[in-house]
C-alpha cells in the first residue's frame, strides 16, 4: 500500500471508528468529488456543498452502525443522495 492509498475496507472502517483523523482527511479527499457530484445532480449547485457536509456529519454519527454490506463509498453516496432528496422536500 502506498502512502496515498487507502487501507483495505475493514481496516479503513475500524480506524475511522477509532477516530483516526489523518485517515479521515484522506477519505474525505478521496470521496468528496463523487459525493459532491451526486449532491449537485440531485439538489443543484446552490446547496451541494451543504448537502455533502451534512452527509459527512450523518456518516460520522452512524459509522458504528455501518455493517459493511456495501462498500463504504457506496454507503456514503447513499447518505448524500438521501440528504439531497430530503433538502428538496
């Protein structure tokens, strides 16, 4: 694994649960553009950044409930989509 590569999924989630701040920063950099794209597509430019920020807050709060039945990235994207849809209502 190179310095910029994320660790395997199980290790990644475990370290995030243990509040590994440096790893969290890498995960944000890695997944932000995909999350923003989804937020933008659903909610538009005006609130896409807010949607992504709220999604990260929701994800952090729910990380202990993440069961690993999907990839972490897929789970995060689903949270963004749900947040964006909620904002549109």
